[in-house]
C-alpha cells in the first residue's frame, strides 16, 4: 500500500513524484494523486492520478509524516 508522502513511480508511464492524496470512490475504485517535483522558477503542475491497484512502486522509504508537514495557519 502506498502511504501519503511516499516517493513513488508508476511502472507503466514512468511518472515519478510524491503521493499527495488518496481518493476512494463509491464504486470501490481507489486512486492516488502523485505530484511531480516543481522545477525551479516554474508553476507547480497538477497532480496525476493513478489507480491504487495499478503497478506503482515505492522508490524508497522517504515517507514524510503528516505531523511534520508545515501547517497552513
């Protein structure tokens, strides 16, 4: 299972980024939102969404605990 904050790579498309969201649909389909790294002086791109059942791999254990993320307050 992919945790939020994990660095992941979709093995089909090659897309790499950080898992930033998880969506559970009423029909039982689970999707994970993956945000690519922001390039210097560039606008962040929208996250790409992949089925959680799709063959995605965790690149490493660089999980970012949610409690350590900066607050928006």
